[in-house]
C-alpha cells in the first residue's frame, strides 16, 4: 500500500525497534488477527522460556527517506483476508504516524497462516 507523504523527508523520533513494536501492537488490535507470526526465532524464544520481543514479526526499513513496514500475521479462520489486510494497514499507518511523527510509505501485510477455531495459537 502506498501512502504518499507530501513531505517525503522526515526525522524519525523513534527507533526502528520502537516503531516495529508500535506496528505490531496496532496489528494485534485488529479483529481477525490471531497472532503476529514470529517464525523460527519466535519458536526458539518460546523453547528457551524467554520473553518474546514485541517487535517480532514486524520489519521496519528506511530507504531514501521512505519508511516501509512489513507485518507478518496469522489470521483467524473465516475472515476476509483483503479486508483484514486493509484494516491492518490503516491501523498501522495511523498508530505509527501518531507515535513517530511520520507515516510509512508502505505497509505490507504477509499472511503466514490461518488458525481454525479451537486451535492453539
């Protein structure tokens, strides 16, 4: 999703990890998101009994003054994926803009799976 900013140059007041945490929390708050997908690193963290980072499952990058956010999720069964992705994009853009003072140029949603009712997340 492109979100063209009128002022392409910005000064981030937060670190990429803080922005990733903000984006992850925004995504988690959208109805239909079962969990943020942490992949292999999340599995290892759980096995070791460590507390996972709030930013796991979200990648933030900047290039030429443009911020890109990739969010990896697991969706709940029965949700409309395109609608869910759009809602996550809107929520992430709004929350990150409020938190960091700059809206991301792109928010990409990657659905890594679907959780059926009654399955453990």
